[in-house]
C-alpha cells in the first residue's frame, strides 16, 4: 500500500488515497466521480524552496521590519518573499555583488607543498640518536 495523489476528472479536486502501487483510478471523495492517478514527487516540501543562505543573504541586505514599511517596492518584495529571484533582483538593481576574494575570482584550492622527506628523515634520526645515546663521564 502506498499514498498516491488522484485528480477528479469531473470537479478537478486533488486528493491523497492509500492504494495499491498499480492502482490507476479511485473514487473522488468530493463528487463521487472517477479520479485519475497523477504523478507527484513524494516527500517534497515546496513551502520554502530556497536554501538557508538565501534567507541569510536577504537578512544581511535589509532589515525586515524597516523594509516592510519602506516606500521602495523592491525592499518590500524582498522582505515579504526572501527567495533567490528577489535577492538576485534586489542585488542587480542596487548594483551589489557577492563578496569575492582579493584577485576578483572565486577562491581556489591549492595543493599543499610536498614535504622534504630527506630533512624529516635526518631530523627523526638525530632525535633517535640523541634519545638512545649513552654519555660516559670520567
């Protein structure tokens, strides 16, 4: 048994029903007509489709309480709907860009320098010799 979505052909009401995985038709709970199974993505929450960084970017750009009372329509839009599109539109219209590194390109990863194996070996041998040496005093 799975939870599947169905849409009524008569009243276009969409509802969920527990059914067998191969069931294609169900009865509409609203009008009693035939409802056809529709394909939906399970477990997808679209209430807030954007990542956390988008809301943080909007919060860094504007003070929400002040922006809601602002005369600037762009600020009000960003305060009421902080999504990717409104952040991008606000930044473009205000001439803002995301922070870049000093050279103006995205940060790059550099491979660490190869260790000097001979120097490390000499240092390890010196410490070993000092630790194991016996001092004779006369």
